[in-house]
């Protein structure tokens, strides 16, 4: 699929399926009986008030989604007002809770707060510019997660990042090291993906230990590196996907060069079987990496 076709496919989907009116129509549909395990959804938000309907697609009437927690990271007042207005327009069941920060703390701590404020044992972290397809939600409901050490990942961040070849047994630190040496994890950006299902207690305890970093460059990669170093695993689920939008003004696009530098540094550490340690964290906080 070429770049032009990919961008066109996303535009058509957004035009047809993720407008505020489209989500409102979907949210009004009768919700199926809650017969399967439930999980919460955490959406970190920053200046996406006009497009907040996009991540709410498929969430507001899915039987396994128990709640949606949105944490606003000190957006502009107009963006926050639009966020509240849009949610009020489409959240007919009162599933969404919105929290607002007065000071910007960055994506990593915003994701952490989304998870911490959830009441569910398991939480799907979903960036505010992405959309979880129904098949992904259905699969998460079907697996009945029990091991808090496992993070459950989609097999395709559609249309840009396919992870299909990584489906199978959970990936621990040593497996990640082997996959990096073989070139697989450098070709497929699984370690830099953070739209996944986590155990609230385990994730909150571990990620809070990082604290505030001076920059959010490759924040998810840092979190996943810590997760793997602490005995955690990543499991890619077959037949699952979410819409991953890459916008020109996104944080990743604006910090591509320093993000890749940190990415390659962490890749090298994992490949050489160097665990996340206090010196690494200190270097992060002092902007030496």
C-alpha cells in the first residue's frame, strides 16, 4: 500500500466514520448485553478538541468497555472547551470522565494518570489521534487477561506499522534482544507503540517510578524498555488492528531527529542486554540521552 493510498484510506475513513455526527449515531445504538470481561480505556488529550470523536469511535457502545477516562494535559482553553462540548454531544450513557491539568506534564505522565484514574483492572491506552477498530476491542474482550506482567498489543497499527510477524509467544527482554539482533524489531516499531492493554496496578506502580522527564521524546519506548527490563512481556494478538494517524504537526513528527537518536540508543542497550537502570534514568532526566 503506497503512501498516497494510505493517506487517502485514512481520509475516507475519517470522513465517513469518525465525525462527531457519525460517532453520535453509533453511540445511540443499543449496547449489547455485558456478557464478556470488561476493561477501561484511557485517552491522553492535548489540543485535539475538534477531533476527539475519532478515538471515541467503537468505544461508547461496546459491551466490554466499562468507562473512558480522558486526561487533558493543559490544552488551550478553546481546545478543552471543545473537548467537553463534543463529549457531551455524543456520550449518551455517561461513560466518559474528563480530568484537566493546569500545567502541562507531557504524554508519558498523562498516560499514567489515565491508567491511575481508571476503575477497571485492565486499561486500553489509546492516543487521542487514533481509533481502535471493533475487532481489536472484541479480541481484547475474548482473551480474559490474567497475567499482570503482559501488555497486550495489536498486530497492526494500520496502515503504517504492521506487527503480524511478531504474533505468537509473549516477548520478554531476552526475546526482544534477539529480535533486535535479527533486525526484526528495527524494521517493525513494536517497541515504540503504546496503544495497548495494560494491568492498571502493575503499570501504575512501574511507570510512576520514572517520574517527570524533561522531554517526551520517544516516551513510549522508554516505558516499554522499563517494562521489559522489569520482567514484563509484550504479546501481539493475531487479527487485531487500530487506526494509527501520523500527522505532520504531531509531537513525533516535530521531534523526529532526537526521537530516532533516543530510539537507536535504547535499541542498542536492549540488543546488548543492558537493563533499564538508575544511571540510564539519571541520564534521561539530565537530557544526556
